[in-house]
């Protein structure tokens, strides 16, 4: 069994490697793969009166089922990452769009958190369009921003997208190795490992 077979995609496995490296350094307060789904709409039935032989019976006709959205991860950040991975909107500074993550605030936990949907570089299909709708729907109903994350960029000298997580932050060590022989992979773009990233940000 391959390491990534316990995940829905290899991209999700890449993200788990990245998350584990932060977790080992105590920079994640809590995280969960496949957290509780968001119920975006309930099933709908309409009442009607059904005529039987000797009486009338109240019945319901099914119009459509409920709609749920299942995120890939929820992450509760360590406060040390404020101003590095996300902005504190109550403190004057850079635009929230300048950071790798746009975090939500949990009143109950008194901490920032992110809800993540992991996508691949080339997977521009119906799943992207469905996610775009669900993303808006979750925000409108719950006030929670769900962020699309592409971990690994294309392996080119000018990799795409520029917002890929392994470009804007760091590359997990395991992701730099081949799957079979665990030898160094050949990347055409430059990347940082976590120690360099943390040293750069004085963590």
C-alpha cells in the first residue's frame, strides 16, 4: 500500500506532509482530516392530500435531497503564525490577500482557523466549478471562508501557480523524495525546506 492511498488524492497526501512538519514543531493547535460537513440546504418535501378509497390521507412528495459540503481539512493555528501565514484583521498591516491563508476567527476557541479544500494543478474540471459555488454558499450561510489550496506546482523553471503552497511557504522533506526509492527528486524550481522557512521568519 502506497503512503498516499489513505487519502482521496496525492495532492491531499502532499498537504498532509506539509501539515505534519508544522505539527511536529508545535505550530498547529489542532487539525482534522475530513471534518464535519456543512449542511448547506435541507431536503424539501411538499404536503398533499392523497385520496384513498374511503378517506383522504396527508402525504408528502419529495422534491429534492439535502446538499452538504465536505472540506478536506480544518486547521487551528498556533498564534506564532499570525502575520506569517495569515493576518489578524484587527491589527493594521498588509492585505489579507498577501498571505498564504485567509483565516477565520473562532470565538469558542479564541484562535484563528482555516478550512481547506485541496486541489491539483491540472484538475480544472467540474469539481472546480462545484467548489466555487459551495465556497460562496458556506461563506454566506456560516460566515466561514473555505480556501482552495494547491500544494505542488508544475515542475518547470517558471512553476504555476505562483500561489502553490510549496512555493509560498516550504516544501516538506518527504515531497522532495521519489515514492519508490526515496532518493532526491529533480525539481526545476527553487524551494525552501521548513528549517530555512522558520529561520527566515525567526520561529
